[in-house]
C-alpha cells in the first residue's frame, strides 16, 4: 500500500508540475554562464545526456566563449569572472523485499538523504587552448575536497582535436577523463539514476564482491583524438585519488584504459557505436608495501538519438564482461578489481527514452540481463536481471525531478546496493562496501525485491 501511494503521489506531482510549472527557463551553470547558451544546447532531453553540440564543447576543452568578456594578453585569455555552479541532490530510496518480517536492508523502511550530494563546480576556460573542471564537495565526510578535477590541453592537427587531460576522480573511473556517449561507460553519462540496472558497463564495473565499487576512484592522464564522427581515448591510471590517501605514492606500473567510438549522423539521427577496455596490472603505493591487482573488463555500446513523430527518442544498449579471478589468483590476492568471482561477470542492457514533452518530461523503460560472476565462489554463475521504468521532469532546465523504479529477478540474490548510485563507500576505499545479502525473500525465484528512487537535482 505504501509503495502504491508513493508512486501515485510522485506521478501526480510530476503531472501537476507539467501543467502549472514554469514554461521559461534559463540555464544557470558554469558552462551556461561562460557560453551564454541554455543547458539544452549541449544536453539531449535532460542533463546529463549529451547531444552532438555537447560533444563538441567537451572536445574543445570547455574553452568556448559566448557573451562574457575576456581578459586577454599576449599569452592570456581568461573570462572576466570565475564561473561556478552549485549542485545539490536530494534522494528518497525504498526497497521492497518478499520477507516482510525480517527486513533485509535499511532501505526497506525508506530513507531520505538531503542532501545526498552537494558540491561547488568551478569550470570553463583557462586559456585559448586550456580548460578546467573541478568539483569541491560540501558533504561532511569530504568537505573542501576536490573530488573531481581535470585540465584538458587542446591542440588542433588538421581537423582533429588532440586532448591531453590530467585528471582525478573519486568515483567515476578512468572513463571520466573523456566520454561523450550516454550508455554508461562512465557513470556521469546515463539517462537514469538507476545506473547499474540500465547500463551493462556500470553493472560489470560495480565489483560484484570484489575491490572495485560502482564508482571507481582514478588518477591518471588521458590522450584523446576527437573528430565530429568519432574519438579515441587512451589513459594511464592508478586506482585511487593519490593526492588524498596520505603519503607519497610510488607507481611502478599503472593500469590502462582504451576507448574508441564512431558518432555518425544518418538521416537526421545521431548514432554512436563504440567499445572500451580496462586492462593491465597495477603496482603502486608505499615502497615497503605496494598494492598489486589487475584489471580485466571490456564493453561494447551503441546509441541512437532522434525524433519519431516530433517526439525526441533515445535508445541505448550495451554489453560488458569482467573476467573471472582464478583460484590461484584469488588465494594470492591478485584480484581482478572488477570481479573477484570464480566466473565471468556479464551483462546486457537496453534502455529506451521518449520525450513526452520535449526538454521537460521524459519517460524511459530498460532491461538488464546479468550474470553475477559467482562472487561467493559457489560454482554457480547466477542470473541477476532487472526491469526499470523512469520519469524525468525538468520544471526548469537546471532543476530536475526523477522517479526510478526497478524490479529484480533471476536465480541469484541482488546483493550490491551501492551499485544503484544512492549508497556510497568512503572515498578512496580499497575494500568493498558492506553489502546486504539480498533484497528479496528466502525464495529467490519468487521475486528478488524492488527499488524506488525519487530524486531532486538542482544546478545553480
């Protein structure tokens, strides 16, 4: 009854806001201030999805200027003001397991987090061919910390833009260095907040009982070649924010990340097709006690964005796989950071989203077919499936309300709540988060539970 009431109230609220909410909105963010463009110039349907113009802006290193005046000299080209944004997010979560007498999770009782996230973003042009982006957290456990940081240096070679990007992120992994498709290769570009339920890379990279999390910290340098019809990203990275874990760190061998995608426009539709690989072995840390692990995962993804009968439509699909950790490697602690299980962890996802009211109200439905990689090393690679629906409403282009609801099914337990993006590990943690055993009841085939997430984003 409570579930039906909450869903009904959320739906009525969104529909009421659609009818009576404000019809005009101006984008209020660091990039919007610098360029003078509304958020919809770069975002498809709603943030954080990107369109073709958004990809170009990102490939240009955030240096495009619009209505703002510049302070210019012989080797100087800065906006006259430091552009900033304040981002906040409030989240309500509730799970619904089959066992009503013994709750499997604190989320079975419903939880409010306000704010769930809050940070100040400083971003934009630092020079004629240099940009920057940094997010400074306002959350109590990491207040004042630059949780994300990158400096793109952009050079042109004929019609190709070359980016060299030093970067550091507390959650988004090496793909955050440069990514412009909306399939979830990086956690910051997915249509719905239920990322692991609707993106195969996010599911597979969530660790499955291993040492990596749904969001993997990373520090590295990326080398990107970009054209309007495709891009390549190669990055050397270490699996943490090295400047924040204490002491000097010696990196004997970094991990590798390789990404390639094509982005053609065909018959007015914006397509994307790509692949990504996370690979290599790492040795880093204090000289008297270095950390050794390996990365072995890959993904392929595709998207199509266009219009059907004047309604904006987005279709996103992906497949991803993380290799198993063998018995000998498991015993020695030489784990695949994305899968400590005895079998390959795999997922295929598909998501469709349609703009019911363009740039204001969008509805989405997605499905995941997953295998959890046998994190308990029981000999069974159990299925872990999810069906997700979502509504996203923007009363203004910089304010967003969303409702996500997922149903879980399959032969195994739903065991990684941090993967949905609402429960996080301590920043810089090298061990997995505490995880409940299941969201469902004792009969795994009768329904593994459900998850409702209601979110409010604001970017000022």
